[in-house]
C-alpha cells in the first residue's frame, strides 16, 4: 500500500443495555457532533465530506433501507451516502478504498445498532438464515456458535475454566473503559454457574444485549493534519467470507480469519504476527472466540488456545484491554468498536488501559453465524 | 442511562414486523424439497471433480466451480451426529420447547452434515458418531421439517 489513509478522529456514546430514551438518530447525532467539534470538518463539495458511509441492520432497526431516515443527522443530507449492512470494520475498509481510489478525500464512517429494540436478538439472527433448510430448525447466532464452541474447545484444549477466566477478565478490563457497558463484576465460579443457554455456551459466556453508536473521520494522507495532530494510519486491511452452511465449514479451523489476516499482513508487510502488535482487539461475541480468533490471527499457536491462555497470552499480547465485545457492543459494531479502541490506544488516549508507546495495533471484526466472515485491519501511528 | 438525560414525556411505541412471503426454493432446492415431501428420500448432489457429496444440494461445487445440479444421489435415511448442542432457551423461532437438541447430522452417503433436531436421547448422552435415522413428519411443511427429527438407531 503506497498511499496511506488516516483515521483522524473517533467518537462514541457509551455502550448501554437499553437506550430506550433516545432514537438511533439521536445516538448518531451525538457522535456526529463530537466529530465536527473535534476536527472542524465541513460538508461543502470542495473541501468537505462528500460521502458518508453508514452501518446499520434492517432487521434490528425494523425498517428496510435503515439508512434512509438518518442522512440528515449524519451530514449526508443532499450528499453521498452508502450503507454497510455488515460489521462496521468493513465500512472502514470501504472508506479506505474510496480514498485510495482517489474518489474521495474524506469519509465519515458512522454506525448504530439498538439490539434492545427487538423482543429477541436470537429471533433477529434467525432471519440471517435461509427459509428452507436452516431457519425452520431454529438456527440463530447463539446456537450456531454453540456448535463452533464445541468443535473448537475439543481441538484447542480450551476448557470451561478458561472461558470463565476470559469473562472475568473482560469485565475487569471493561471497568477501566469509560465507554464500556457497565456490567457487575463476576467471579469465575459465577460464570461457571450461570445458566447454560446452548451447551457449551452459558449466559455469561455470551455478550449482553447492547445499544451503541460510533463514528470515525477517515482522510487521505495529504489532508490528515488539517483535522488532527495524531493521525492513525491504516496500513493493512483484509477480509474473507467462508461457506454459508455450517456443515460445509471446518468450524474450528479459522479458515476465513486466517485468509483475512494474511491479506492484511501482506499489505502491512507483517511476517511475524507474534511480534508485530502492541495492541490486539478481537471481536469476541462469545468467550470461546477470544482464543479462537487469537489462533486465527496467529498470536496463539494453532489448536493451542488453552495453553496460550494458561501462559498469559491474553495479557502478554494486550488482547481486548477494552473489555472486548464480550463486555457489550451490539452486533454489526463489534469490529468497529475494536478499531475505535485501537485508535484510542495509538493516539495515547486510552486512559487507564493505555499501553505505553503503542505503535501498531490489530483490530478484527466478524459478521454472520459462527464467524462466517472476518475482516482484519492493521493500524499504526 | 446517562444521568443528565431528560426522560420526562418520553413515549415508546410497541410495534411488530409480520410480513408473509413466498420464496422460490430454486430448481435444485425444489427437487430436494419435493422429493423429501413426496418420496421421503433425502437427496444430495455429487461433484465429479472432487467427489464430495453435498446436502442440502447446490448447483455448483464451491471448490471446483463445477456445475453439479444434475448429479443427484439418494442419501441414506440414516446418518451420524457430527456435533450437537442442547438448546436450553425458549424463543418464538425455535421449533421445540427447551430443552431440545440441535445436531449437525451427516446422512450416510453425504460429506456435509446439516443441522436438524435430534430426539429420543438425553442431551448428556449424545456423542459425536452417534448413529441416527430420519423420522419423517406426518404433515408436510414443504421445508426441511418434512423430516420431523432424527433419532438414534435402535
Ligand atoms: Zn468439487
């Protein structure tokens, strides 16, 4: 990647269980105002933002073209607006491509999801499946993950005790993140005694229902310093979509994530992921996914997730100091949240969870049942 | 909730999306569904390049890009459990009251397991490799639920 793309500013509201008292437009507008305030960016056709990329999900919003009712509050009124209905990390990759192509200088990436609006998150994700073979038997993202958790734990030596450790650590880390969902601290015993939802996944292994919105200003290299003194550079991006049917996939094998990571590493010139990153943020919607994705991006040995946790891998590689998705981000935004945290770390703005002198970070996002699609982004300061 | 937020006079509207649809199953899917419904046979398709037999059936092998739509094979009504989970929560989209078992079941003669309901065994007794057979439903739903469930081979 010869030309570079900068993230100049990030803005977010706090992750909460139920933002019933604010419409998603209001949540977005809070983020929008923060970006404008931080950077002074405008929306004129000459020098301003001409294109906004939004992230939203029709089913969670219960309205199709879920972006059409918000263009005015995200600065897209009478301008370009495009929507990503996938994890928000892909919106960041798309913004990068818009800028690298020379089509745009500046892109606002802005997304929201109110998981609390639907009576049942699992009913929403059941609709991600086809109506002939998978939807009728009741597949949703939770029970699909349960198949993957069983396959992965059998292969990697990850045990129920490891999962408990991951959950406890997530909540401890999230307590240092002012934007994280406020969850009561838990003990490993409490995690292991929490109700079994779809074995081996227990209630506390699964990310809680969460509402959130976030935004980023993405800019070409030439103009980045107009908006910030601390640009964070996108130096690599890769993504990969696995097969649709669960039975077609090696559920424990990380096929798509390995491909996504390799593609990002090739762009960023990374040959050894174990020494490459000061901060790693992985999109762990369920506890088993943290070591699994760590294997997939190559910071843990293949099939060695359990031993990697025992050897202190989560802290050694500074994985999910934000608390991770496990602490609570809505679906569609788990990966964008990871990138937000990586940016804050690389700007030195991560406060009580700051990794001193962080130079390079990996952020990961996933979309679809049991990690069907993965995206990996490499960020540097 | 943010402490400074004024929530006086806030109204929350209750709503619902309930929208009937007609979905074409595709030609390959149509053959699979109608054969299951009318003949109680489970069909797969074979890729002649890699030899893999897919169920549910598809038009193209995802690895070889070969057109496999006409390479029908009748699979056995028996198979084996490859993976499973005991679903322990109730919800409107689920086909059974909790607890019930969802399993990845590979019909004999196929290479790809498919997800279906497993009955006739306690969740803590299920092991990968368990031999099971299809039990067809009394009444058709024109979906994969024309197999009502799988159960262990006696
Ligand atoms: Zn083939």
